[in-house]
C-alpha cells in the first residue's frame, strides 16, 4: 500500500511540474505571443522571448534535450538487456511520457508559436508523435500486464483471474454459497449479437452495471457490509475490468503493433529535422549563453 502511495505521489509531482511550467510560460509571455511578427519587435520582452532570445533559445535547447533523453532512456531500458535490472518498465514509460510531454511544450514556446519551412515539418511531426503517444498509452493500458509492465500471456491472465477468486474465498471468509453465486454472476458473458459496435458497447456497459448490482444484492442478502463489502466490490470491479481487457486482447495487441509502425517514423523524422535545424543554427552563428 505504501509503495502505491509513493508511486501516486511520484506521478502527481511529474504532472504538477508540467502544469506549473506551462502556466508560468503562458503567464510570462501571454501578451507577446498574441502579437503579429511585425508588432513583436516593439514588445519589451522581444529580446528574451523570441526563438533566438535568452529564454526562447534556452527553451528550445532544454526541450530538445528532454525529448532526446526521454526517447533514448526508454529504448535502452526496453531493448538492452543490461538495463532491464534497473527499475520497473512501466515507471520508465511514465518518465518517458513526462519528458516527451514537457519537451514538446518547451519547444512550442521556443518557436513563439510562429514556425514555417522545414522546421514546420519537424514541429508537426513532433505533434504527431505526441498525439500518437497518447493513443499508444491508451492501447498500452488495455493490454493486461504484470506489475513490472510486461505483457501477460492468456495463461497468466487466467491465473490472475483464479487468484482473484481465491482471494474472495480465503481473505474475506465468504460462505461457499455466497462465493459460488458471486462467481456465477461475474462469469456471465454479455450478448455479442448485433453488427453495430455502438450497440454492442452499450449492451456491454449495461451488462457490467447489472453484474455489479447483482453482486451487491448477493452481499447484502447475506448481510455482508462495511469494509468487507467495499473490498469485495473492489475485487469484482477488477475482475470485470480484466474480463473487458480479455475480450479485446487480440484487437489491442494488433493495434499496438500497427501503432509502432506509425509512431516510430514520425519520431525519427522529428529528430532528424531537429538535428538539421540545430546544425544550421550553429553554422549561422546562433549561440545561447555560451
């Protein structure tokens, strides 16, 4: 439980960093970023906020480094066996998402919301990578995984389901008749008839809602209340969520494969053009504080 709280605090801190930096930068240059290119020259903060300015240039450098580091460390942790001993994969993924969210945001402010030419290709590639990352994260969460973040096999998933049933039997000392009634309610499958995905989704939602109501009714009928009631319902919801993931396991696994095909080229294109942009800037004598 303590580890779970620490992990939630860790995620909250990462989110808070992104939100606070975003608010600070928006507040710092709100009136400047609204101006046209011609009017910006007369703004008192132009020399600081322009892409080659002290803050603007710095944001570009820091943002680029964050993205390079974010992509590199996650790829190393995922693909190089030596790094597999360091930390849990899903924690590395969360840090990768943090760096690759904060990095593009800083680069957006580096551009001062004005971009064109080849840099625009890199920028829109970056946006495509970020958006596809959000989609990839959703697909990733739909595939059952171990606590380390490794994708589970169907056999491991069934073992997990068995462990949930075992918990119901031993941890909460449920009567055998109560346990059997609950298991039978959870093992029911929703109606899959109908060609419309929307209709099937609505039917599944209603089925899951009715299952939860049925289990609650069983528990109340056998006078199980308080903390035991809440804990059992938590397990039942976990079981329903696992059933939902099993139902679309193959679909999500295939989508995840296709997602990689789309995500990686955009990331490589973004990095290549970004490096060209940096090389051109250095060639033409643009420097930051050094």
